[in-house]
C-alpha cells in the first residue's frame, strides 16, 4: 500500500502531496526518503513543513543540506517551518553535524542548531556561546540553564559576555543565566567570578546586585527568579 502512495508525492494538488508526505513519513518509509527530500524545496510552505517532519522520522542523513537551506531561506519568518526544520535536523543529523552549523552564515540556522542540541540535551550547545549574534548566545545560555545540561554549565559560568552583541532586553537575561550557572557549580572559581561580576560597572546593576545577594533573597531587586524564561 505504501508503494501506491509514493507517486502521489509528485501530484499536482498541494494537499495530495502534503498528505502523501505525512503518511509516508509516519510509516517511516525509507523508499520515499529521496523524493521527500526534494519536497523540502516545494513551492508550498505546507508541503515543506510536512516534508521536514517526515524526513526527520525516516532519518535521511543526506537530507541535512536541504534542511539547512530550508531554515536559511525561511530566516525565522515562519515559526512552523523553523520548528519542522529543527525536527528534521534532530532526526537526520548527529550532534557533531549539528554543532558544525555554528559557522553557518545564517543566524536562523545557528539558532535552529541550538534548539536541536537543546532537545537532544547535548553539551555541544556550549560552542554557540561564542557566537557573534546576541540571540544565538542567549538561546544557547537558555538551553544550558533551563534543561539543565550539566556538562555545559562550566562553559556558561565562565562566559565573559560582550554585551555589545546583545540588545538591552537580552543583557539581563544572559546575566541571570551566567549567575545561575555559577551558583549551581558553587566552587571557589565560581565565587571569584561572582565577585568579578559584582565589581564590573559594565554589567547591569540588577545582575551585579544579584551576584552579591544570591538567588532567592527577598531583598534582591530583580523581578524574575533565576532560571525563569523571559517572554
């Protein structure tokens, strides 16, 4: 019955292509993998979305370049396509391949790689803390702090952020996660780093105060608690 569905991947009707892609993906039909990979470039966003999900379920490593192109072309404009591209990467690529996307020119691809590594709970996500884009840095910090990914906590705790890369909204969010990582580690090196944060006039005042007072203190002047994700 699956063989009868494969020709429908080339049907002229968008919804026929979409449903054939979905069913063959759910069935993990390896024989349809090559054609579904080509549908990652389909004219219909719905077909591209379902093709990315399907290819992740079938697990086709050769589809990774097409998934990366989908994410780059989307450039974060469509959240559904971004999600499906991430799910495709999770199914088709190993952690090393995903981490290698840290050098990709598109920030949207790098963010997707961070989200994929977060879902896989992989410490390679710490490599994105050195990114040139503040959003990528913050997403990596969130992944490490919120899962949490224990093996990556030292890299986050030791981060010396260049706040010039971040917007005014991003700076306190990153600072909180750096503080949280240091408190979680709780060693002498972390104490030294916290003292340095408190003394650094280039760091937001609220973060400097939290470095002195510690998490959970009623008198601390921060609203959101450590580890809470900002909207």
